[in-house]
C-alpha cells in the first residue's frame, strides 16, 4: 500500500505479537530474541521491559498489565513488577518454548509451543489456560502461530508455519474447546506467521520470508488482497485506532541487512478490525 509508514524505528531482532489495547490506547509487541516486551503509548513514548528469557507473546489484561508467555513459564507483568504466574513444566520439553498467544472473549489464554533449539525436529502443541488448568487442544502442531476468532465467535483459526497451512476449527465459546480441524488454505511462497482478523471475517496473514501481508477469506481461504512490505521477514499484524482501520505490522531483523528489517510499520486500510480480547 502506498500509505505504509514507519511507526517505530526499533530494529527488533524478532518482533512479534502486536496487540492494540483500546482501553489504554497503547500498542504492545515483543522482541522474542531480544527478550523484551515493548509498549508504545499514544504519545509515542516507548517502554521496554526486559526479561531473562525469550518471550513468545504478551497479552494485555486491560488494566495496564500483561500475561507474558516465555520459555517454560507464564509471567504476570503488572505495576512494573514481573512475577511468575504459571509453570509450564508439564508441557514444555527441553529445547521448547512458548510462541504465539491470544485471549478469547472469556479471557482464556490460548498459546502455542515450538522447538527452538536448532537440534530437535519441529513439534509442539496448542493449549488453553482455563481456570489455572492447562488443556491441550491440538498436539499435532509443528510451529503454531497466528491465532484468531471470527466475529460470530464460532470459528477459531491458527497457522502452522512449518506446515505452511492455516487451519480452521469449530469453536465453542461456552467451553472454549475447538473441534473439526480443517485446512483452510496453504501458503507456499514464504511461511504463514502471525495474523489477525477483520469484522468481515477476512484473515490478515503475515508471510515470513515473503515481504507481504496476505488478506484471505476466513470462509473460503481465497486471496483477496496483498499488502506489500519493504522487508522480507514479516511476522504479525493487528488493527489499531478508534476506527480500527489502521494496520500495525511487525518485522524481524535477525540476519537481514536492509534498513527496514525489525521495524514496526503502520498503514491505513479499507478494512475494519475487531477489538482484541483481554486476558483474565
């Protein structure tokens, strides 16, 4: 899109997981490899919170705090303090860590796990933290990413970056359980990474290694639109602003040498997003 702008010149090693906190008018994201949670406030003040381990995702609670999914623990960041919230030793094996995460409308935390040691074969799972109980929703995952729910709250989506597939499930908003897993579409020129959804049910999928965001129908999987990016490693996106018609896009630097790698971008769109859910 011609109106793509630089929002934050930050050079994240592995920027991920942008979420718009509509109550506090802030945009949060993480640098997984940089081990930090970043919060960009309405006045463009940037706060960086350093952790001692890689951060897969951080989900706001609406009161200025976050649940932060790290390597083998979930932390609570609140009032400038980091406290251990939940051990994941029961599901995390050596070489694994948390990856992407989101909350559903009831405030339940959904998160994926992945291998990140460069030794073991890709494997992981999709989990839900509900009333302090960890429930496995799908153990046939290689690299889970990009969680989203539709407006009617009866469909759940996530991407598997290694499989290059986006899956759709039936979703029960009462129990939080998912069923009837199906492949919605595949992306072969690059890998599907983080994603968000708009009010019409269109999925916005960041394509790692593909220099773009793909807009896809959440019903048919058909390609609707493409947002071209000036850097290769595009990681995720979210809608922001009062009208939820601007898209914030995160990228990674890693070994990339272009000037745009690792920065945060924003673009005005003809689409309207949905409010992100807060975690309870």
